[in-house]
């Protein structure tokens, strides 16, 4: 029989699919003997059934009752009983952490009777009525759908009537009257009363948490974090403990290491006399965790013990929530904590040093995206001038943008192409769209564990929070600094998430230490820690990876940089730029040539220029393969703009003058060559087959460059790659011409020029006939850009702006197929081509040279598909090396990769 409910004692961390991360980790802590309030977990499976059928699965409510009875028996009290009632929290928690995105209902079990019992048992009437008020409001809004603004307005009116500056000035009688008002609001708005039955409260709260899986902000968060929509949330039901029972109580959030830098030590925020949600919401300012040592040394010592236990057990940075109820410590949550890229590298390296994890595990815990982030520039602190404000450095990096004061404005301005910084007193989950849109988030309240900080770190957004000297005026759309400077909306500010500083204007940037290390090998004393950690990870990746990594580079400078970054060759050297600049005239001449002699003259003039380019690139890549692609784009791309020419000619005619004869001639050619759909027109191998002498000239330039390098004592390894082949016959014809020229140059120079000839696989037909094509190809290289365009039948430039955001919103794809390879469609063509190509030609060398070669997820796919190498832009080479290494570690789980 299906089971839908598990006691904590029956669960564990490896059951996160079924119990959600929060539930599984609570169970794990309970098993470790840590003090966790008793409870049980309703599975994600029950949630999925409820969401798809609209009713809870058969038997679920009986199971809940049985588990509740067990909890009640252990506690010796019944849920919501009139004397000293047992109260419960009902918490959401999915497989992947979605902080604050779904609902939690606290204090289930309170009603008109049990509130009196709670007052007596706790010795505080005010506390009891405040808890009841919180339940009525939370239940009213989350479960019964009443607008929270109505409750807030009721609270505001009451405070006004009592002349109370804040909630703390309301007494028990005030709060009791507020409960009455909130209850009648519920009756008025929904036509039914606030339920007095504790069992009904529990049942309805569980279903409401199920439903909160589909809340708008939860969906948005999942889309953004690439979390599947069909996982569902588990529901943890747990005995309440109270951090708001006085000065000897409180709640906090802590990390076993600094999540910003990875530095060892306990970090966190503590709020005396408060419940957990008050810490995260940033409503009141917290004190550093270290202060707890003075406030409650006993609990502090126990907390440190538990944190050590957790870090050794999870073998990773843990992030925890705890509550102290009258001197007794309770653990309310733990998970492997989110961290910055810098911390991820630093922690992985340290845990290896401590012998807790292997170098392979360390590699699994860092990521190419993180490395890419560390390669960004940061502010030059010696030149930033005086800061407008200082706050907590919650998420590192340097961001510049116009200050905006609400989420909608952030979204609006970003859509219009502006860079913005979202400035708030504190953020709530409703600010998520603005946080996604903004370059950085700046808040005046809240600690390192506030909503703003946690969410920004998760998204890699720069964040400074708790900049207390700022007073943020959302209505007036401005903030005021400590010394009275007013900064209006739209003013450009710079936010340094590594130092916690905010500057007026656009501050100057400097290169990152990691980038400097990658480029020069220098460690630089001040950031040696993170640089060493990155070096460790890359060394390990290089040791285990099977994929080689090459770079796409067209110039000797790019080639040299790629080599410094660890590229093992050039996988794509495009020749088009060799036809630009001053050479455009020669190309034009070639295109307009009326006779063979005229054309030969132009080609001859181009030859020595191209030869020099190739010689320099081969020199920079001495001893490594360089794949040179023959000219790919349509020739009219090298001619002047059609409209411009037409206007010039027409204007001359309108003025009664003869148009410039050259203009007229070029316009004629441009018109002749005009294509409705150039992407699918005369380009690639087709060009070489119809423009006489074009292939020969390029190949001659390559061959003569090889001869020159050999003459200089080098070992050039050029490969010639034919683009856009769809049929083996095209490649055969092109190759004949190539071989012909190579033979000629060999004869003329007396040096045997050998140069493998291969093709790009970038048309579905090429992939589908790869077995035939391999008969003529000495290597394959997937051009995944064109292959994606031609497989989907859309051109990137036309569709990305036009409808991709709608497609992403509506879930047609989770990421753009131009960013991450579409495994199902394009990936299948890759698989076919690899299999059939190698069947025809065993050992066929196969790579990829589209931009996907530097995308982490795609690199993993290419590893699995059995490619020999990926080629990407030089700056992505370290990322690809790292991910190729991670891809080779099959079976090793990354901690919490999200
Ligand atoms: P989130 O996923 O947003 O972190 P939680 O389930 O952790 O949501 O709950 C929100 C808040 O409620 C937390 O701050 C937590 O401290 C508090 N809370 C949850 N369960 C209990 C409990 N059993 N006793 C006291 N406070 C609780
Ligand atoms: Mg929590
Ligand atoms: Mg292409």
C-alpha cells in the first residue's frame, strides 16, 4: 500500500526526493541525536497527487492522524487541547531549496479555548494572544485566501487608536481585540468562520502548503533556477517551539563557515526574543552570532557542538536555523548551504586538506559558472572615492546601475535596456522579478541571512544588505545617506558586494585575481587563497578529463591567450575577418571581376596577406592543432550596404547627375547577389564550389604558411575544415581542390605539406548522412549554432529578440537552445553523426566548435556523446576544462549544485 507520511525517525538525507530537502535533513538531524522538535513529513508524492487530481490521496488523512497521535503520545499533550496545548508548525520543503518561496503556517492548534491554556502554561497572556493573532492572520491569508493588506490595515488602525508606535506597545487585551477583528474579516471575506477545530486547521494547512508549490513567485523562482515544475513539495509537520518567550529565548540563523569567502568559523545572526521568521524578514536588526556567547553561553556552546557535528557529518558547509526557548536549544533546519563562487572553491580545497573529501569530490562541488564569475572584474578600491554607504557584503562582485526603488521599475527599466540597482529597505519574495532584472540589490536592513542576501547569492547577483545609515524612501523614490546626501531614482551608483560599499557614479573596475592568475600564472598575495583553490580544481580537472579543450580564435593574440588559458589547440579559426578592413577593396574587386584575369589579380593580392595571418597563428600555436575553416559567410556581406548604395544612386539621379559609375556597378552586383534568406543561401562550401579560385587561394595561403613555419624550424599542425557540407559530394569536390593545391605547393617548395581535411557537421542532412561523409572527412567538427538553427528552423538573430522570452515563459524550453544544447533534438543528431561517422571511419576525430563548447551543461553532453574535444572562446577555456573534468566524474554527486 502506498505510504504518504514518514516519522522523522524513518527518514534521512538520502530521501530528499520524497521528503523534500528540509524534511529529509530534519530527519537526519533527529537521527544524529540533535535536538529537533518531534514531527513527521507528508511526501512530495502526496503533493503531486493532490495537485494533479485536486483531492488528497486515499488514506493520507488517516496516516496523518496516526502520526499525529504518536507525536501527541510522546509529548503527553493533545493538539490544541484547552490546557497547555500542543501546537504545530506546517512547513513546506521541496527537493531543492526554494527559500521563502512557498508557505509555512505556524501555531496550528490555537483557538478560543487553547489560547487561554497557552497563556496559563507560558505565563504570558500577551504571548498567547500574539501567537493566536499570527495564526489567524497566516491561516486567513495562506489557507483561506484573504488579502493580507486587510489584516495589516486592521493592525495599523489599532496601533493608531492606542497611540502605539509598534506591535510591542500593544497589550494582551489589544491583541485579543485584534484577533476578533481578523476573525470577522475572514467571515466577511470568505463567508465562513476561522476554523476552531485543530484537526481541521491541520488538514487545511497541509493542503495549502501543497498549493503553494504553484504560487506565482515559486514558479518564477523555479524557472530561474531550472528546477522542474513537477516535483511538488513535501510538508513537514512539527511541534512548535517558541523563541519569543522573553529575554532568555530567541532565534537565529548560522553557517558553519563564512558563505561569502569560505573562511572557517561560525557565522550568523541572532535575534533575542523573536521567532525565526523575524530573523529572515529583516524586520528587526539582528546581532552577530558571536554575541550569543555572552547572552547564553550554555546554548552557544551546544550550538557550536552541533555545528561541528553537522559539518563533519555532511562533509560540507551547513546552514542552520535554530530557536532557543527559555534556555533550551532547538535545531529547526539544516542544509548544505548556498555559497558564493569564491567560497565554493575555497571550501572544497580546505575540506580536501582536512581529509574530509577527496580531490574528485572537491571538483564535483565547484562549477564552471562559479569559475566564470570569479573571472569578472571588480572595483578598483584605490580609485572609488568616498562611499555613500557601507553595509554587509552579502554577495560579491561589482555592479553599476541606476538606483530604482521597486521591483516593477527594475523590470521596466531593464526591459528598456538600462542597468539598474534595486534599492529596498528589505526585500520580500514579491521582489523576485526585480532582483532577477537588477545588476545588484541594496537594502538598508537585514543581515547576511536576510531574504535579499540569500536570494542574491543563489542567483549570483551582487548584494549589499543592512546598510543601516541609509534611509530608503520608496514612495518618494530616493534614499538619504548618513550625512544627509539625497540620491534620487535614476542616479547611477556602484555596488561592491565584496566589500559591502556603495559609491555614487560608475566606479572604475580592475581585473580579477583569478583572471590574472590564469593569464600570467601570478598568484598575488592578497587573494592567494582563492587563486590556489581554483588552481587545485583545474589541476584535478585536467587530470581526470577525457575531453580535450580547444579554443575558437581568429587572431594570433586570441590564440596566444587561449594557449595561456590551457587550450590544447584551435578548434575553429575563422577566416572571414581576413577579408575585412582594408582588404575589403580587394574582395570587392574579386566579386566584381569581369574576367578571369581581373579575379586572379585580386586573389593574388589577397594571398600574401592571408599567408602572413596564418603564419602568425601557427607560430602562436606551435605544436598544437589549428583547425582553419574556409570562408563561410555569403560574399555580399563584404560589399557595402544595399539600401545605402541605392539611396546614393537615386539621389544622384534625382539631382540630375550621373551616379558614380563604381556605385552603380556595385549596386548592380549587390542586387544580383541579394538573398531573401542568406543563412540558407550561397555560403559555406557552396561558395567555394561556385566562385572559381576562392578555395585555392585560401588553401594556398595555409600551405605556404606551413612551408614557412617548417622552414623556420617549427612544427605547424594545420587542419582544413570545410563548412556547411550537406552531401558527401560537396566535400569530395572541395577536397579534390584542396589536395590539388597541397600537392602543388609541396612540389614548388620541396616540402611535403600534409594537412588533414575535415568538415563541419552543421546541417541535419550532414548528421543524417555522416556515414557517407566520413568516407571523405578526416575529422568532424559540430557547428552547433547552425545545427541548432537548421534543426529548429529558426535563425538566431531573428528569433531571440522576437519570441524567445515568450517561449521561455511558456515553458517551450527551459533555457535557450543557443545557450545549452537541446539534447533531445540537436543532441540526437550529434549522437547519430558520431555513431555512423565512427562506424564508417574508426577512430574518426570529432569535436565541437559552436558556442556550446563553453557551456557547462553542454560540455557534459559532449563528454557523454563521446566527442574528442570541445572548442570555445578563449575566456571560456578554463570553464570548459573544469566542466570536462566534472563530466568525467560520473557517479560523484555535487553537494547541492543549485
Ligand atoms: P522557509 O522554507 O521559508 O525557511 P520554514 O519552514 O523554515 O520556511 O519556516 C519559516 C519560519 O518558521 C522559520 O524561520 C522557522 O524558524 C519558523 N518555524 C518553522 N517551524 C517552527 C517550529 N516548529 N517552531 C518554531 N518556529 C518554527
Ligand atoms: Mg527555513
Ligand atoms: Mg556555421
